[in-house]
């Protein structure tokens, strides 16, 4: 039992849910878009993302993103699919709400860990056609965790089997998000903030995220 608890503890430290996507939904700029971003999310990362309006649902867009470590073995990989709905008033003040599923993984010296979970969050702030500035709150919770000890772990700790376990907890994030369009079709995106656990304790590792990127609207 102690060995299993130790294994799960290492897995939780190796991989902590906390999406830091460069996807920024502006209800006043609903065109399909594709973007590229670089930043920090438990290590340096590169992100590719696409967003497309959902015709059947008013003021709603679907997004997909892939996040990869900028240096193999340092940082987390992630795949996310979700929906965002937004509303903006006559004077520019508005909000968005996002719900998504996520798959997150890390490949380490001791453990290879993969988690599946859910993401919920939103922004509130000032939205214009060619720029926005908002505060952001988000929650990500892992539902299932697959842990595969590496040969190094099996030789130096014990010969643990690979297996599926329960969720590894979750994180809350808060921060600022901004976007400006220097041309009618190109957006510069910035997102930065802090991460804490669901119990409001500091997240393992460096408890912040930051992304800088660009997106082209078709």
C-alpha cells in the first residue's frame, strides 16, 4: 500500500492539471481562426490551436488545441476539445464561458503519466472588434490517471506495474487575458496568471502560466 501511495504521489507531482491555452474567444470576432503560441505551462510549451463558430448555436465557437513541450521531457503535452459561448453588451462589456475535455501527459525519468479530465472557465471584461482585455478564472480536474513506471523507476525503486488510477486532483487558475488586432485578420494574444490547487494551496512546481501568440482569422 505504501508503494502504491508513493507511486500516485509522484504521479501527481509529475503532472498537475492546469491548462494555459492561448485560445482567446472574442464574441465580436467570430470568424474561424488558427493560431500558434509559445509560453510556459509547467515548462516551456508550443501550442497549435483552431477555433470555428458553431452555426447551430448562437454566439458559440468550438476549439481544439495541441500543446507540446518545447524541450522533450520538460513541460507537459495536452490535447483539448471544447465549446465557448460569449455575450457582449451594447457598451462593450461582456463575458465568455468555456467547457472542454482535456488529455494531458508528461514523460519523465521515473514515470510516464497521462490524465483525462474536464475544464471549465470563463472571462469577463471589455470586448471590441479588434481588441479585448479581460480577467479570467478557470478550473481543471482530472478524472482518470494512467501511470507507467519507467525502467529507471523499476530498477531503483521497485518493479511497479503500469495501471489506471483515479483522478489526480485539479487546479484553479486566475489571471489576465488580452488581444489586439494590428490588421483586420491577425490577432496578437497574451495570457498570464497564477495556479493553485483545488484546496487553494500553491500548485507543484512553478505556479504560474504565460502564453504569447498570434492567430489568423479567415
